[in-house]
C-alpha cells in the first residue's frame, strides 16, 4: 500500500473513532440527564402521595421524550458510522451499504465482509480472521 494512502486511511479511521467517541459521550450526557428527570419525577410522585395531591409531571415527561428523540438520532449516527466498510474488490471506503461496489462492481450483498479490511469471511464468522475486527454479518440483514 502506498505510503500516502496508508496515512490517509489512518487519518480517516482516527476521524471516525473521534466522531464515535464524541457521539458516545453525547449519549452518556443525555442518559444522565434522563436519569435525573426520572429521579425528580419519582420525588414529585412521592410528595404527591404524601400530600394526597395529583403529581404534575407533564414538563418532565416532555423533557424525557425530547431526550429519547435525541438519543435515537445519536444512535442512528453511530450506526451510520459503523456501516463504513472496505470493498473486498478495490479497497474503496464505502459508507453506503449496497448490493455491489459502485467503483469496481464487486458483489457486497449476501456476503459476510470485514468492514475494516474488506476480507471475505465465513458466513458464520462474527470476527475477521485477518484483522480481528467485528464482521458485518450481512446474512442477517
Ligand atoms: Zn470495489
Ligand atoms: Zn478484517
């Protein structure tokens, strides 16, 4: 592999990893916030039982719904990042999972491919025998 190409691949991989850890920390912040909302909700409910009143948790409910929506969006972004794969035919980095490689026409569907190095794996394999990366396991899609 040419030197420059190696560097470029290293940089884009680092960028993906950076993006992944950013998304993961965004998720952690929201999960903590959601837990806080549930705690406040529980306290409100406790107080209302104690005082014989009806708890009003609509604002908290809406807040939690918002957080859930944001979490869903973040999870989707992570999935999109993890869909990045290397074509086994031409080694192009593909972000869209399609049946064939748009650059060299290699068949991508119905094959268990390593998204990291593009190795064609045993259909049952969960991990790449070449680089140890988690396999895509396309047969399940
Ligand atoms: Zn290709
Ligand atoms: Zn691999």
